[in-house]
């Protein structure tokens, strides 16, 4: 009799465990991007903050235990989940892949991670145009620049190094062109010229957006390194060469091609190799 009852009891226990595991998987699958970012921050001892700003408050992973660094590295997020379909903007542009945040929390260099307007935190001013056609607009640049001012006031750094991923690359270059405290820009799978990129991909122009090449005179003198994936179909690697040609005579610019990298794969390995590697070009203060 006891053997007969042990079977149902055993299966009932197994069933409860299975349901608990399934429920946990479902909850994990429903985790919001902000919850995922908070979890990543907690796991690495970083603090997720919301910097006040008008019209956009911005999410930031603040530096950990950093006091008065001479130069603060700031990671700028990419375009995120800008489009739900090829023609329909998403309702929430927060990135589903936290690649840039992972690069930041794994980097021993004093750094902050800075999200784009309307990513992880919505504001009344947020409109789909801010993460589609106007994602490189002046109001976006101004918002990010205000955040850099707050970081500088808080941490006492003299200079910034900006690291931009995907569309964050264009923003890094635009910020460098409009500020006088950016000493270096590095980019990963970077859209270095939204205008040329749209032409290459056969897309309509990004009306209302700025383009780094409109600031070529300032950017030609800026030390910069651009890492491109040879397998990238979102931002083709040859865009970097077109950007270099547009600057005419850049004084300190490196283009590094990563053979196995696509738009969002292989970058954690590549960045560990290149993030702090000195330049081979004379006079480049990498």
C-alpha cells in the first residue's frame, strides 16, 4: 500500500517543482528592461540613478567609489528598441540587450553608463520621434550634455572619454564637437554619420537629426578610435572609411576591424582587448 501511495506523492512533488520552475521562467521572461538594468547594477555593486534634466531625465549607472578622476569614461547607449517593426516605432525604446551596460560594469576604468532620452525612464516630453527620426537632434544632445555636466560636478573629473555604441557613436561625436572637455572618443559598431548611413542602407533621411560630419573642422583634431564588425549588417564597416574621408585630414583617427563581430556579438571579447590599448600612431594620446 505504501508503495502505491509513494508514486502519486512523488509525482505531485515533481509537478509542484516543475510548476515553480516554469513560473520563475515566465517571470524572468516578463522582466522589464529597467528591472534587468537594476539587477545588473546590483550584481556589480553599481547604483542605478535617474539624473534630473529637462525635458528628459536620464538613467545612469554611476561610477563606483570614484573620487576626482582626471578623466571619466562614459558609455553611451545605442538606439535601443527603437522600432517594433520595420515601419512601426516601439512604445518603449529601452534596449533589450544590455551589452553597453555590461561593458561598463565589467570595466575597471572609472566610468559611468548613460542611457538615452526615454530609455528606462519615460517623461511627458517623450515622443516616438525622439528615438526614431530625431534621435540625433539638438534636444537629445543637449539632454546628454546636461547629464555630463552633472557627472563632472559630482565626480570632479577634468575630461571625458566617450564610448558610443551603434547610434551612441554619433551622439559621442556630436557631444565632442559641442563641448571642450572631451579628450577622446571610442566607438563600437558605431553609426559615425547618420546621413551617410541612411544613404548606404537606402533609408529616408533622419529629418531633424544632426550629423557629425557637419562638425568636421572640430572633429578632425579629436583623437578617436572606431571598432567595426566585419560581419555587421546593421552598420556596415565601410561607413567608417566614408566618415574618415569626410573629415578630410583627421590628425588622430584609428579604424579597427573585428573579423568575427556582427552588430551585437563578439564585442565583449573585442572590447577587453582594445578598450585601453595605446595607439600605434605618433601623437595620439590613447
